[in-house]
C-alpha cells in the first residue's frame, strides 16, 4: 500500500508540473494585451499622446515583468509558485492568494452543498429507475434526466431565480455569501448534476443486478432490498470516481451559476480576470483548480487501494 501511495504521489507531482507549463503557455498565447487594457481603462495618460502612452506602457511592462521572454517569465512564476506566491493582480494590486482565499470558502460551500443535492437526488432517481427498468416510472425519470442534461445552466438558473425571487419572494437577491442565499444556487447546481449522476447510477446498478450472484440470491427467495443494498455496495468503486469527478466539476464549473445568482465565489472572480486579461488572476485561479483536481484524484486512487485490496496487490506484484 505504501508503494502505491508513493507512486501515485509522484505521478501527481509530474502531472502538476506539466499542467503549470501548459497553463502558462496557453495564457500567453491568448489574444489581447493586459497593458493596453489597463491603460485604456483607468490611467491619467491621454490616449492621443502616443509617445507618453508608449513610455507608460514600457514602464508597466517593466513593473509587471512582461518584457522578459516567456521562458524567463515561466521560471520566475514557477519559483514564486513553489513559495506559495501566486503574484498580485494587475488591476487591484492585491495578492491573488488573498483574493482567492476570500472567495474560496463561498465556492466550497456552494460546491459541497450542490454535491450533496446531486448525490442524494441522483442516487434516489438512479436506483428507482433501475428497479423500475422498462416501466412508466423509468421512462419518466429518464426523460426528465435527458431534459435537464440538455438545458443550459443559465436557463434553469434564471427560471428558478425568477420563480423564487420575483414571483414568490422567497429568495433575496444580493451579492453576499450568506447561508440564507446558499440554498437556491446549490439546489440549481445540484439539480443540473443529478441528471448525469442518476443515469450513471442506473447503468451501474442494472449491470450489477444482472450478475449471476444477484439472480441466484433472488431465486433463493432472499429479500429484494437486502440484495439491492449488496449490489449498490459492489458498485461503490465507480461511484467513488463519479463523486470525485463531480466535485471537481462543480468547483470549476460554477462560474455560470455564481454569475446568475451573484454568488461571490472564485468562478466569478476568474471570469472577471479573463475579461481583463489579468495574467496573475487567471494563472492563480487555474493552478488552484488544477491542484484541487490532482489532489482529489490522488485521494481517489489511494481510496481505491483501501476499497479494493486487489489494486494494491497488483501494484506490488508489478513492482516485483
């Protein structure tokens, strides 16, 4: 088991290093110039004075380190990154780590709450659909899941916001991350993910219910609920992967929902940084998200070793 943990940790570190290089290059290849955007959005430089504007742009590039070649910029950024320094925002001048930390708790609260809704509702609908396969209930659930999965997130978000905030007056529209405002964006985000999760649970459970040991248990007259619980337990391994992937998707994909409900999370913060070409903000957000994805996958891989000892045993055999 120790060998498995060490190997997965090394793989995670290599993946993280490769991701930083790809991220840095892609951000620099994106069209647009943050210095020109900054000069055009709030400085005392007259746009008609070309020479003064060029001097101001050169000064800003020197201050921001954008006049160095890409390799030097990447080495400098990586060195600061190893020291847990994500740099400072080009526009606010504040440390990106501080601005992310202020918003990370709001995004985590939203994502974890949405994950609870997604897993709970998805497990219920997926199990019910599998147990009623081919019947009216199964068809209704599958149709509802397909409809939800094909509807854009902002459409559902705006519809629920209009219903609960405008029509019913049961939701407060503001930009605060208060517990009273969490339930609707969390329910919306969880509802969107529950459709895919329910279909996954249905497929896994139907596959497990068709195995010989299940059919034999039912033929011997064992309680159906008891057999279904055992089948769900055996389908736990792929569900763990699905839950882990869902959490990373919720954290990284909450941008639209955060914008619709004015939820002050890191997704909205990153979207503002992208629009302004704020390199440190974009890179800081992306590296945090990549680190979370790598960390979650590392935890899942290690959890596999505990849930299924054959994985750890196979790793040990390959080492020998």
